[in-house]
C-alpha cells in the first residue's frame, strides 16, 4: 500500500511537511510491549540494570549531560529490536553518545543481557555512552532541543501493512518535521525495510517533503550498517531489503 491508495496524493506545505490526509497517530503505543513471560534473569535486567541505563528525562534539555561523559556526537536508534545494531554501533563508535529506544520488554532484555553478566545485573559496570529510552520515541523527539542529534536510525520497523493502520508507521507525514527538528543540518537518517508495502510508503512519503535530501535506496547493506536478526530473517525468506540514507537539509 502507498499513500495514494488510502488518501489523497502527498504534497508539501510551506514548512516542508507532507500534507497527505492520513491521520497522525496519537501518543499511544501499538503492538506488544511483552512477548513470552519474563524469566527471572530478564526481570532482574528490567528491575536492576535498566534503571542504571535509562535516559534521564530531567536532562533532556541538554542530552549530552545524560551520559557518563560528554560525547562527541549523539545518535538515536528508534525501535532497536534485539539490540544487535545498537550494540554494534556503540562498540564501533566509542566516542558517540548512543540513545537506543525500544518499548518491547523482550527486546530491552535482549540488549541488556549483552551488557552485564548473569547475577551481576545490579553491580556490573554499564557503558558510559549508551542510554536506553523505553517509552514512545516521539515523546523523546519532542523533548530534545532542536538540532541536538547527529544521526538517527530506523531499522526494519513494523510495517503495519493494513491500510487502516498506516497512521502507526514511524515514517509518517506527521513525523517527518518532528525528526527533522531534532536533527542537525547535514545529519543522516538511515532507514531500512524488507516489506514491500513499507518500502513503497517510504518512497512516497519522503518524496513529498523538502526537509531531507533523498536518493534511491541501496539494495545491498552499505558499509557501516551492522546486520540485524530481522535482515537475516528477510534474506532467508527471499525478501529484498532496501536501505535509505536521508540527509537533513
């Protein structure tokens, strides 16, 4: 499904925000926040490790202060899933303050389990430059100062393929200006998807705005894009991922 299949075609207003008539989603989380029942180790991770890594909301007016030391740049990943991409980026860029955003508890546990040993959830050192946001990423984007992020990632998001669920997609006309507000001029926004519906949606929504420079997506994972379990699953199933790089004007 593309924008034009459910609404009038996209256009852009004076602010550069697409003016498709798809209703914006309210600040409400859709989908699961918990999968299978949590095991004791997972519950300890949420109770004891997550609070030590959670991004301090009282410091969002100056997010560099939310890290254990001042970062050279601040990057944000929206919906990190199992955490493979977030951890790989954090390890590859040790001077970057990395904010990993996810609401799904099992995904949070997947990342946290890679950071601290078993039975040391409350005591093991945690990274200085990795912080977790476990609420809706849109709340964070609104709270951050303008032009505070140097890079952003949206890797294999839930496509919400039904027409009536289009408003739930993160790449949405109502979110483009929100993302652009938080990104610095020249900042990169990387988006990847293996779902044909979402791929067509991204092309149409991003083609209807003027806040980001766009280019045709890559069909093979570019250098510097760590793999994820969702990409591996897509390739195994024969689906073709696409990889976009959008640059804030």
